[in-house]
């Protein structure tokens, strides 16, 4: 049986760890803030004292990290995962980052005798807890087959798309229209609000029409100011948009719509909304338009 390491215990990482433990798999965890590991340790996971020790004792290492800089920090050769002898290890990088970050990481690991599967995940906290995520996977067929049973504990489907970097690129492809949709929705609702229409009935009518996407209805409470669990915050959307735009530029693809969505995310973050649920971009934009027109 593979001994699994899990690095990155944010909301999604913790949910994944819970699924792995529920499946009876041996799990070693590490997080930059050790306190976040307490729940998983209580449930049966082992807390690694350091990243090199985790890499040395685990045969498969899953990482789900904040951004490209976090990947560089976690995989560094001084006190990170690559400070250990990782020959024969399989690393599974599940973060949503730039494609070239993943490709460089794959090259670095190959030079050390290890392998990389990139497997960013589509879905939020609820499907993660239910084992209903979608894994978008890049890597060799052999490595993907090796990690498939592990991914299957928290994913309803594991889609192998091609060599390393393919899964990451597909995740950007999936997220891009979603990010643009929320920006378009914000503009549409601001238009109606400026005329005098109320937010709640506008949202109800959109949900009852072809203008809605499946992810809209669950986010309406957050748009209307009701408290709830933050599944994905504004900072995360901003990070994803930066990855989309940079990857698009590297491939010669103009990104005007994504750039417009990024501007709104950056403004919301500057206004203190970075840790808010991304659905709060809607009321933020409406309020910002209202304030600007009253000047």
C-alpha cells in the first residue's frame, strides 16, 4: 500500500485528507501553520516534523497549495520536499497555477529520479467532502494509473488529458469562462440596480432563465449578504485569473475579458474583500458603481 503525504491543509486540503483517512489510507500531513493539521491528526493522520521527512517517508506526495510562490517554497531543495532523496517518489500537484510552473516542476523532479502528475481539481468544498470532485490530470499513463485509486477517494472522475501540464491547462480552461461569467453577472446586476431594480428578484429571474449557470443558485445567499462558509475567496479568483492571463500570453492568446474580471478582483481585494466568498464580488461591484455615480 502506498504511504501518502499531503501538503497544504487549507479548506480543500483538509477535506481531501478527511476522505483519504475515511478510505483507510495511511496519511502523513504537513502544513506551514501546524495548527491546521490538528483535526486530521486527531482523525488518524501523522504530522510530519518537516517537509524533507515527509518526502523521505511517503511514496506518493499530494500537494495542494495557494499559488506558484508556495509551490516554489514547498519544493525547494534546502528545507523543502527536494531536500530529501525523492527517487522513485510520485508527486501529485493539485494546485491551480500557471502551466509553465508545473512544467518546470516536472523537469526538476525528473532530474531527481521522481515523477510528477498534475491533477488540479474542479469543484468546491461540498463535492470534496462527498468525494465528487473532478480531477484534471497530466502525466504518463503509468503514473496516472498509479495515483488513480488515491484520487478516486475524493474524485468522481479522473480525466487524463495528456503529458505533464495538460491537467493544469485544462483547469485554466474550465475556470476562465466561470470567472468571466461572474464579472458579466456583476455588470448586468449593476445595470439593473442603477435603474432601481432590486437584487433578489433579479437573481430569481436569472436563475429561472437560460442566463444562469449551475453554480449560480448556491451562491445567491452570499450575494444577498447572508453569512455562510467561504468555499472560495476573492483572493483565489484573482490568483487564478493571473495564472490564466499569463498562460494565455505565453501561448499567444489575448485575454481582454479575463483582464476585465481581474481588475474587479484587484479592486475588491484592495477594498478589504480578499478573504470574502467570491460571490461577494457581485454586491461589491454594485456598491462601487453606485458610489462612483454619486460623485
